[in-house]
C-alpha cells in the first residue's frame, strides 16, 4: 500500500511548495482581503449568544492558552479557538462565497490559519500562504462535486453542507502547512480530516441553529487532523478518489475527482470569490440590490400592491420554501434565508451597505411594515436567472404599484464578486461597522491597519492580541 499515490499527494506537493517558496504578492493580497473581511465578521459574531454556547463546551476541552478567541478576553488551545472563531465567522451569514460551488471557504480556513499561526508564532507571509492554499483546496473539492449539467452542487442535492465538508479538508491542509510544511504531513492531515468531514443543510429549510457551528467544526477538525498527522497518524493515499473515499461517499458516481488537481498552481478557482455586502444568505443579495434600486427610483413601501421575485430555480428551496414561513420568519436567523423578507427590509430601508444586521434580528422580524410588504412578495423561477446561475446569483424584481405603474429591476450579477468587487473603501466600511460592535473606533482602525500589513509582519501574535481583551 505504501507505493500507492493519490490525489491528496499532489495537493500536498503543491502546498509544500507554497510553504517553502512562498506565493506571489497577488495571492497574498487576496488573502489579506479575506482575513480582513472574515475577522470583521468574526468580531460581529462575537456579540451573538452562540458564542456563549460554544464557549461553555470548549472550556471543558482544555485550558492551554495558545490562541485568541476573537472579540473576547479568553485564550484556548488552537483547535478550540479555531472551533469558536469558525463558528463566529459563519453565524451571521456574512462570510464570503465562491461561485459556482456556493462554498464559504474563509469561514473555516481563516480561523484555522489564525489559531495555528498564533500558537506557533508564524510570520504574516506564512499565514497568508496557508490561507490562500487552504482556500483553493477547499474550493477545488467543492468544484469536484459540482454538476455542470445540472448547474448545482451534488453535495447540496444530497442535503450536505459542502462548506463544512470541504472546509475540514482544506483546514487540515492549512493547519499542516503552518505546523510542519512537508508534503507527507500535509497529505496525512488532509486524509485524516476527510474522515472528520460532516454537515447537513436541513436547517436552511426548517430552522435550528446547528448550521452556525459547522464551519467552526470544520476548522476544529482541520487543526486536530494536522496535530494527529504531526504525531504520526496517517490516512489512505486514495482518500479522495478511492472506492470508499471522500467523493464516492459524499457525491456518489457523479463527482469529478480529477478536478481537484487539474491546473493546480496555474488556475486559481479562488479568483471567483465573492465578498458579501449584506449579512444574509447570498441567494437574497440581488433581491436586496433590486429593492435598493426601486427605492432610488422613488418607490415607497406604501405604493406597492404586489411584488414578483424571480430567481434561479434551484434557489427557491432555500429562500422561498415553505412560502408561508419565508413570508413571516419568526427569528432573525430565519429571516436571513428569506427572499421575501430580505427584499421587503431593503425596500423599507436598511443600513450599512444597503442592509445590515439590524435588519436581521429577532426584534426586526416583528416590524409590521416589513412583514406586510413581505406578504406581498411572490417568488418564482426566472428562466434567465436560472440560465445564469450559479456563476452569479441573479434576481429579477417586478413591483406592481397602486397608481397602475410597473417597475422592474434585473440584477444579474452580484456586488462583491470579481466583476463588481467591493472597493477598498467599501470593504473597510464593512469591517468598521462590524468591528465597532465590539471595539472603539481607534482599536478597530488599529486592527484593520495591522491586518493590512500582514504581508510584512514578522509575527502574527501582536495582531491577534489586539483582537482579544474584551470580556
């Protein structure tokens, strides 16, 4: 068996080369943006009740003060901190997205890298290279489980949370790059993490808060897998493509494992990352954009008799069904997965970059003006939107007004994607809004400044120290 070579070995060779030789400045710059965005989202998440839930559990796992819990005066073993921070990165649904895989890589990869880099005293370039490679590996696993003919994720078709499943393996590679850096350990970490991968998405449909921890669990798995690999545990070389391996188990016969390594190092799928301008499910974002445009045209909520929200057909099951529940979500978290609610909230008037966390609280979902408007929204599959999906997550909104007019807005591409990226100023605004929920303005500005300088940092620990200190 020792002579067998699998796809995970090619991945590990790529990661070892990046760890030894370093990546180009462009890759590190993209990683800086991912770290800045994800840290801001984690700070925002640190004010949520879920933090206390996961802290209550992780405090029982050990007390070695290796790594910072973001936005909190507590340090934990690196695997525990990665779990907590990974939970914070995803709990507000404000983390970045890759299309067309519809993965959220940074929510597991960045917390993993930060926790291990802090524990080991790594420098900034080493951290950024691990983020870049782990992100790419995570995405490539998702793309191998992407059905081009059906234009949808096989993982999602089978009810699986691809972000968590692929994120565990990507996190294992990330952590091993920082802990060891050699191909054998990286391959073992990825193979071990594959046995830990898990996550279901039924919570998107009918509720429950378990999805909030799944990226945190992926980060925890990655760190643990890398630690086990360093200690000598190994995994099968054919863990990805084998008869009883990752893709057969999760995706059946439809997966394309060869995509994991096709063009590896030459083509970067991470170039198709989208930064979220709004703290809600990404499928709702173009509906929000359309509502903002209707407001710009002078449409007021009281003018509206009915609204048609056309979206890609596969999106309906997430943001439109069951219709009665989506029109009247009972919690802020449920509202973040509702097309009718998100559109209505944006048309009434949202904050931040057009909609913000204040629009998705348990109190906000009781607003009569928003709920009355959400009841007027009917969702349907739009053929053009379906054709474009999932390279973009488009929407077409048609508002029928009391004076007999009809206003239509087609938003066929997403803000924050490679075609319409957030400017540095917009990214800084998002970070500042998030960071100021927990820090004063001066501290928030210092954190942003230090993250922006990571490519030249000799040690990441001073940056991480800024992120603690709140009880």
